C-alpha cells in the first residue's frame, strides 16, 4: 500500500538522521566545556536532537498537528545551525570561522525552502490555505530572500557562481515560479 511505502521511505531517513545524531554527539560532547555561548547553543541543540524520537512517534500517531511537527523540526534545525555558527575555531582561525558561516548561510536558505514546501504541501493536502498560511508563506519567502542576500555578502565569487549554476536548473526555476504564483494568488 502507499501508506506502508511512505513509512518505509521515511524510515530510511530516520536511519540516516540517527546516524548523524550519533556523529553529532560524538563530535560535540568533547567540546561541551567551551565558553558560555557555546554551552548554551550545544545544550539546546543536543536537547532538540534527543527529542526527535518523541517527535517522530507523535507525528506518526497523528497526536500532533502538522504545524506542531514542522515547528519542532524547524526549532531543531535552527538549534543545530545556531550551534554551527558559534565561532568555535576561535579568533586564531578567522578563515575557518568565515567558511563555516558561509555554509550556515546556505543551510539557512535551504531550511527556509523546506519550510516553504512543507507549508505548500499542507495547504495542497487540505485543498486550501488556512487563515494564516498566506501571511506565513510571504514571511518565509522574505526570510529566504534575506538569507540569500546575507549569503551573497559572505560568499566567495566561486561559491556565488556555484549557487547560480545550481539555481539555473529549469526545475529550480519552475519550483520557484510555482511558489511565487501560489503565494501571490492564494
């Protein structure tokens, strides 16, 4: 059935995320004694990752709304990106800090894109927008454009060219056009 296929498809992502979560803990735990900003960001990210099995169970059982699921995943990813943006290499390695921050910027653009698609999917599944969907979609699109502008300021010329090559794909252009149309027209 399509439901069992969907469950199987999702499980492969669970396995990959669980592996990444274990790698995260292994890499980050030895650094947990860093400065106060690092510790706060680390604890927030670790707690969010630790909560993923509970969130999965609640989502699979239908015990929580799609908005709650998306909100919790968004907070988890935001916590991880905030941790990544902490200047852990230190002032003695500014080039490494700058490189990490560029990756954080592009990750934020991708995450906002995922949130846009999740909202659009939920509206398409329901057959209509909810009362706040259009406002939230417009806000997400604005956030995405801001994140893209931040990336362009921080990125090297080679990174900007690589991004522009990726976004020149006709499928990318069609997806953006669909997003803009549905957000504008409801």
